[in-house]
């Protein structure tokens, strides 16, 4: 039974609202509904960039800003150098006492947390024009408990993979952008560390429909380091292609898998009501084997000898497909599925060496060194569906259904399939401050398997809520 009272829930919401109301930036007008998807955009002011893409398919109040998933070549962006960000505190009231894992991201139960403090510097190229080369960059600095999910091995990763800190820093995006206007109908090249392209859900809080993430999102690629091309072929077809050093691992890290290839296509219907984003997010040619290496030493309490520390990282081979359907500008559905595999892996995936020397319990689902070795093929299949409806100028509601099958426990550490149901609302107090309450239930389906609360529970129920306060020149 969920261990919280109505007064605790109301108190948590009041605390978050009061904490950030004084930080609210200048008052702005209330967001208004967008026109129907098939209407042409209104004329741009004199001298402003003209949209060189299909009209926005749905209301910009939704997390993607009214655009289909995938590249937005030909869509106007804010000009010049910008510095902006957000602060995102929240709380996840839970039936679990010690750990919400494998709930994503909010694995600390029953305590307010700083999920994300993000400071971003960027310049976006103008892709609405086709007569000259342009350039840009993005650097997104993240601090908070969510770094536990965004961490790339080799980039300040000892915070998590050696010390298992609750909070940490991660430069989650760090890349330059080159724009070639006559390569197809426009091509961008991102070089550096960027967010893995194919998912509905994203690493950074404002780009998500709900406060928590789906179970399947917990265990696929988060960020990649390499070169990512996006080419617009027409208003209806765009492709992404590139090469990287493996999912969530830096090119200089001992467990990198280079080259790993990416090829993704996006089709948009002529009615502008359907989009399918599909392809291979990561495919390597080194046998798709989990790679281990030795670095550092520790004193073993078992052998009473100094032993080498074993490190290692997944070599995920991942394929995704996402279908978005727009019923009308205020009502949409997004359905995503993936298939992931690798060979000769370990239970729980990437090795976390917290508590290797001293032993002791896991903390928030992590620590203890390598899991049990899994010879041969390990697979995982995931699916998630989002149904989102805007019911007022400042609010939209979301229902999420998701499923993950991890039959050998390579991804989650537990050999079972999972399911979860989540209901939530996003409310804009003003254009600079939003709140997202939600209710979630989740369960492991294999008898005798207990993934939650440090391996003691087969199901979990939570109520969570966060507040996102924006700052800076993000317009």
C-alpha cells in the first residue's frame, strides 16, 4: 500500500511551487492553441527566417515544440549566441524504502532531490536558408541526481562507476555543428557528444511528456560520441547517418567499440498527420562483444591479495522504430519499439566498481563489480506508447503504457519481463515555470524475481512530481 497521505502530497506540491515562484522570469502571455496541422504558417515578419518545412503537426505546448521526432532542417531557430537553462527539483513518493530502481530516473525514494540543474551555451545554424554555409555548437552542463543515467564511460564517469555518488556533473551534450545548404535539401553535421537520436524520450527534462521515464528507456543508448549527419531529402524524407565509438562510451575509453554505425530514416505522410522514424541506432563489426579491460587495483577481502580492477561496457546493437499519429493539433499518440542484443555480456551490463573492495549492499541498483558472465547471445525487447491530450491552454494529460523483456537479466540485472502504467499532467504556471505530477504502477512478471527496493519487491507504486524553472535567453 502506498505510504503517503493527502497532506504529504499537497505539501510536496506547495513546497516545489513556493520554492520556484520567486525565480520566475518576466511575465509573458499564456500559450495559445496552434492552428490545424494542414494550415499553412502565417507570413513571417519582414526579415525573419521563413520556414522551409511542413507546418507544425501539433501544438507547440507538447515537449517536442510541435515538431515530429527527428531533425528539424528548415525550421527557424533563435539567432545568435544564447545562454540559458533550467532547474528541476522533484520528489518520488514510493512503496519502496531504499531504492526505486529500475524506475528511471527517480531512483531515490521519498526524499526531495535536485534532478537537474542545466546550463546551456549554444549557437544554432540557420537552416531555413540555402545560399551559404553556417555553423553552430551546443554545450549542455548537467548537475544533479539524473547524471546517474546520462553518464558516459570515460567522461567524469568515476563519480558513478567507482564512487556511486548520488549527485554528479555531466557535460551531457558537447558538439559542434556544420550546415551545408546544398547537400540534399540541407545537411547538418554534429561532431562531438550528442544525444542518441531515435527515442521518444530524451535525457533532458523539458523534452519529456512525464516526470519519470519508461522502463525500456532505462536500458538503451543515452548519448554517443562521433559524427552524426542529418540530410533533408524532401519535406517527407530525412535520413541520419554516422559513426560513433559505441553507446555511452567515450572514444578514448578502454571499452570503446569503434567504428559503430548509425542509419535512421524518417518518413512524414503527405497529410502531415503521421511520421515513422526507424533504423539502426548502433551496429558494430567487432562481434558485438562486451569488452572488458583492467585498470587500477584493489585489496580483495576474499583472496587477501591485491587484485586488478575489471572494467567493461556494453556493446549494444540497437534497432528502433517510432510511429507518431496526430489526431488533431491537441491530441496525439506516439508508439516506439526496440530490439537490443550483444554477445558474451554480464548480468546488469556496464560494470560499476563501487564497493568492490569493501563489499556491502548495492546502492540505488549499482555497485559490486561485474555481474555473472552470460556466454552467447543476450537480447532485450522494449515497447512504449504515449497518448497525449491538451485539454486547456496551459495543460496536457498523458497516459503511458510500457513493456520490457530482459530474459537473461543482461540489461536490468534481473531475468524477467516488466510492465508499467503511468498517468500524468503537465501544467504551465507561466511560460517559464511548469509542474508535472504523475502516478505510476509497475510489476515484474516472472515469479520469484524481485527487482525493486534493492532486490526485495516484485512490484512498486509511486507518486511523483517535479517543477521546472527556466532562466536565460532561451527564446
